[in-house]
C-alpha cells in the first residue's frame, strides 16, 4: 500500500480501468467555479492594494490567499477528473468480484463508478440510479451516461433507472454489491440519508457488500449500518487523490457486509 492507503496499481487491468474513454464532467461544478472566482478576486485585490493604496502587507496577504485558493481549485479539478478514478479502480479491483454479480450504483451520475464496475462484470450487470441533477454534476443526464457506456464498451451490461435513491422500485435482496460515490450527502436531512442506508440494506443480498464514498456524514452511515445489523462495518480515509480542495474535504469510505 502507498502512503495514502491506496495500493500501487501495477496490473494492466487496473490501468485499463483508470483510463476512461467517456466524459464524466465535474462534480458539483459550482464549487470549482467559486474557487476560481475567489482566487481571481484576491489577485485583483492584491493589485489594487499595491498599486493604488500602496499597502504591500495587504497585497501580500491577498496573494497568499489567492495561491491557496488556486491550489484548492487544482486539487478539486484533479480529484474530479482523475483522482477518484484511481481510487475506485483500486477498490473495485480488490473487491473479489467473480464477474457475474449484479451491482447497483446509488446516485450514478454520468457513470464514473457504474461503468468501471460494469467492465469487471463480463457475465453480470450494473444498474445506475439517479435523478440527474446538473447541480450535483455538470451535464448530468441519462443519455450522457449511455454514451459513456458505449464508449467504455459496456452498454449491454448496464441499466439506468430514474428514481429517488431513498425509494427504488426494485425487489428486496436484488444486488450482491452496492456502491455509492459522493451522492448521499446531497440529501441535507439526516433522516433522508438514513432512508438511503435503509434502502441499500433492503436491496443487498445476504452475503453482499456495500461501498460508500462520501465527504461528510460517513460516521452516521456507519452507525446506521450497525443499527441495521450489518457486519464488518469499517470507515477509513481514501487519501489525497480523493480530496476535494484540501484536507477538510477529504473523502471517506464506508464498507459493510450483509450477514447470511
């Protein structure tokens, strides 16, 4: 394992997983644009402070703030366009998949995790559920996800479903693996997030596994899973590759197994 808890990726299959052919947009694009805007404003403020008001101390402070803001923007852009794929490729490659599982992605968006999982399922299938809000991901649309699936060569292995992830119209015990990446936190109400966890438990087959990556409320997810009787509930940080702009926005992973 390397220093951030994600193992080294030496195998050709893992390199193929990381090499994405589709276009997966920007997570919460308003945050990235906000960081860039703040950085630009700080640069302008530095120039005004130095050249008009002759206040070098203030100008220096503004320049430091701008540098930190642009560094956060760079981290955010790296994570949303590349880093998260590296991490998820590692997680899925180490999940022990046989290749015939049924997997569901709660809040699949443009398919970043859904289609990567589908590549590992030559005899299985992957279902993506979303309400397709562009506020949460730029260009979020089921047709975009289908085009990405075609580019990744897995269109015949996926199914897309427009539904609230708190109430998915599918039978109990339908899936051997459940994944979710940066979706559940978009529900601001803790009770609503509990409903998503309950729905995941309902859909998971006995012996099935759950992987939730999120930037907040992960301790609550873990507590809810334990309350619902799930086994092997573990929470850990996913390292700098999955850090949205700084250590205060680092992604954590919650894993659990449904007892047989």
